[in-house]
C-alpha cells in the first residue's frame, strides 16, 4: 500500500509538471523562410520565450510572434517546471538575376485537344488567381499561336486570347481547323430552370460572363456568336441564383436557375453544407490543440439542425470524420441540385503574420452571383457573434468555383487567435454561429 501511495504521488507530481503544449511549429527543428513566425499553443503556468513573458489568454491559449534572422534561430521556452528548445532556420536566399519568361510566337499556328476534364482556360498564363475564363471538357480542339511559362496561348477571336496549361492538352498533328457554326437553338421553360440548347457543328471554347445580364459567348465560330440572358431585377439588385453550361456531344446546354423567394422559413430551398477537411486532412490546429476538421463538423451539424427546423432540405457533403475530395463535395451538391453551397471552415495564417492582430469572420466567393449572399451572411454573423468583420473576399477556391449554386466558403473565426479559438471551442458560440448563418439565409431569400 505504501509503495502504491508513493507511485501515485510520483504520477501526480509528473502531471503537475505539465506546463505547456506547442502546436506550431510542429517540430523542434524546422526551416521557415519568412521574416517572422509564431509559437501557437497553450500553457497552465506563466511562460517565457527567450526570457520574455508570453501573454496567455484566460483559456490557456497563446500566440507569440518571434522575428527571424538569416541562419539559425534558437528559442528557449521556459516555465518553472519545464524547458523546451526550438531551432528555427531561416535560409539565406541568394538573389539570382534572371529574365522574366518570354512569349514565344510560332511561325504557324498549332492545334491541341483538351485531355483533362474541366481544364481551366485562363486569361493570363498564371496557374492561380481570378483568371478563369471557362472550364473546358475533354476533346475540345484549340488553335494556339505561341507559348509562355508552361502555357499555350489560345486563339479565341481577333485580338482576344486565352491560356491553357500544356499539361492539360496534347498536340494534334495534321488537323484541319475550321470555324464552327451555331446552327440554331431550343428554349425550354422548365419548373426550376430556363434551359437553352445550342446546336453547333463541333465543340468550341466559350465564356459565360456575369453582369447586368448573363452573357454566353462562343469562340472559333463563324459570324461571332454572343447572346444575352437578362434576369429579373429586384429592389436589392440583380439576383442570379445559379447556372451551368456544358457540351453534350455538339450541343451546348445552358441552364439558368429560376430565382427563388421564401415566405416561410427556408421552405423550398436545398442547401448543401460542407464541413471543411475531415479524416486524414485535419486542417488547422488551434491554440488549445483542437482540430479544424472537428470544429467544422460540429458547427455544420448544428447548422443542419437549424436549417431543417426552418423547412430547408439539407445535403451534407460529409457527416462523419472521413476524408472527402474537393470535387466529390461539389459534385454531391450539384447532383442534389443545391440552391446554396456553404463550406464551413476555421481560419489560420501563414508565417510572417501576427495572429494576435488578425481575427474574426470572413466569407469567400468567386463568381459575382454569390457576393450579395456573402454580404448578408457576414453582416449577420459578425453582428450576432460579436466577431470582427474580416471582410468578404473574392478568391479562387475549389468549393466557391461552382456556378450551379450560390457557393461560399465561410471562415467562422481564427483557430490560431487565442480569443477566437476560445470562442470556437465553446458550444454556445458554435450553436449561435449556425443560427446566424440560418438567419442570414432567411434574410437574403425573403428579400429576393
């Protein structure tokens, strides 16, 4: 018995020695190429880094920024009971003078066909940013007149070009490239969509442009084909609520969703909820060690309950801790003909930023049709939750590049900001987050 008491005392003494946990950097010896980085973690006792006191949030979480010099940076993390050493190496980057990539003009046009389904046709030869003209299907033939930075320049019409990555196409030898023809089209006024079927002699590159009306433009066709599709104006502006365009054989099918307004709750709407990350993809890790994938799933399930109470039909892209691919998430929403697709996330920051100075809720969109909903949601969330308005932003993210639904990605708050992190792990905040999103959806569709 005496030995047991002594052993128990040693165990309790060992547990009492626990002082702090570091979730970032993930290892004690890392290389970081930035002017600064940060230590993210939690501590139940006063903590110093290189002799400086670290402010600790009442929850126990902290974020502490450290500057980096070229070479080896040593940081000693110390409490009264525990000491850890971190070595962060900032590489010395040698400046290399090199000429920017040059455009290589071909003596004669070449011809390629698309080999990747949904290959981005871009306005610039850059594999990022807000520069997508269209997503092309396999086997569409393109005329190219040069190359730059791993891209072919695609001839669309006089003085208008696009760019496509070489990895998404193959050269076609001895191809007789002629302009296509738009033969005619059919119009179908369906229950949920206005559908237009255009009959062409072959598949061609195209562009769908959002503005005061929806504009469809075919390229590489005779007589230059452009067609406007006006949609109804309301007191709060134009409300385009989803569309899709793709080839089926040589027929191009454009579907424009009929606008919906609700009178009671959210009845008549199908809303897809995407809980960010999942399974082996844990996402960001918060100061308190909580994983983004778990928090997003909790909030998403609260949101599912809230939306169903208001009469909405809900589609969950995942309802368990499983890995789900980005394309699979979008496809599930589209197969179920969702009116809205909301991807729920918790935010983080790169090295060089200060997690203590950046906080709050942000909403991301890609296509203009989704921005009015983004504006309503961020106002409702920041008002009800008391979070900082971290702005509505346009960004090229897989979940928001879906035009079939009003598609948004919501960063509920910052996991690596101690104050935000404490909110995100609070069940009341999680429930209120779901309620604020649902209230925002009601406000948007009732004003439609």
